[in-house]
């Protein structure tokens, strides 16, 4: 069965450490629309991160601690 893709966004405003947080679109911590940039639909946050780093080479990204937690394997 194919996993449903999720819409990911990032915060246009950088955190104190200079990183832009990547969020799932439905995350309650996603910033207001004016500060939110839509990336695209991806199968997981790793794919979204790879895309963001390739498209926005001069920016640093991190994942939201709330919606994009990595599952322990």
C-alpha cells in the first residue's frame, strides 16, 4: 500500500539559531500564512528536507519538534 503524501511548509522567519522550521501543513505550530512558505507534497519529512535544502541552498532548515518527530526504529 502506498503511503499518503503530506503537504509540508517552512517558516519564513528564522529561529534564533538561523534555521527555518519545516512543518506538516496541519501542524498547530505552523506560522501564519504570511510567514509560511509551501514546499510541496512529500512522503516524509526527510524528502521535504532534501527538497528544501536543494531549492534554497543559502538557507538552513530544521524540523518541527511537534509534527515531524522521528520515530525510533
